[in-house]
């Protein structure tokens, strides 16, 4: 946060481009939007980067982790329709988006997730 503050206030940067990681981008998002400094192509797939109502100066870059979860679900349903699925995930935006995407993608078959 201090480096972003220095870049904005002392170096007067035009924008912050493709900063990496959900936690670090989350830490600077409110500040950059308050200062009206574009946070372009945040290098994270958390769904939170698609919120132009609240954060109009922030644009995500990669497909969301939730969309990736949907893709995995589609694969499981097509190739392993009787699978038993155990999930090991990070307890943060990244992990929760994957779980949400997988559950949504499995739909009525979400019971395949056993742990």
C-alpha cells in the first residue's frame, strides 16, 4: 500500500497496470478508486474485479476463477459422471470463487462433492 501511495502521490503515475494477486489488489483497490487512478488488468481471476458500480477504475484481466470452476464441472459431468469429489481450497476469494463455480457448474449433481 505504501508503494502504491508513493507512486500515486509522489510519482504521479497515470495508472497501475497488471498488478499481481488477489490480496495485494484488494489492498489497493479502494485507494486507487478514491484517487481515480485506473487499476488496469488486475492479474487475478477473483470475481470481485467485475464491479463497475462500486469500483469503476478497476478492470480485471483473466477469466474468473468461478468460470474455471464451471469448466472443471463440465469436464467432470462429461467424463466422470459418477465421480466422488473432494475439494481442497484456499479459504480466500480465490478458493471460494472456485468452489462456487464448481458447485454452480455441477448444478443438480453438486452432491458429487463429498468433502
